[in-house]
């Protein structure tokens, strides 16, 4: 898996990448990232690498987008999320 830091070095001055290893694609806001380890299947790894090769978007960005999709799907289960219209 390519880390966001490696992805930024590979892309150099590519639009949407700054020198602080923050990445922005689409509507994402550039923010400082923390490092973590994620275990994925060999099939997921191969598919993400193919996607990266075609789009030049770092694999880490696709993983972050996937995490955002899961967090949005389960936002009702997160603490501090109050629905004012719930009975």
C-alpha cells in the first residue's frame, strides 16, 4: 500500500497536493494526516494499484474516501449525533 507521504512524493507538484503531505481531491479539504496500518486483501491491493496507475490518485486517498463513506453510513451510531426530530 502506498502511504499518503509516498503518494505526495511521487506526484511532486501535481495539482491538489501540497508539500505538507496533505492531499485534496474533489471536495476534500486538505488536512494533516496521521499514519495507521490497514490490512487489505491481495485483490483489494491489486485493484487499488490499478486504479492509482490510471488516475494517479494515491491509494491512501481512496482508502480515506472509503472510510468517509462508512462513517457517513453509520453516523447515527456515533456519539454526539443527535437527531432533533426523533421521537
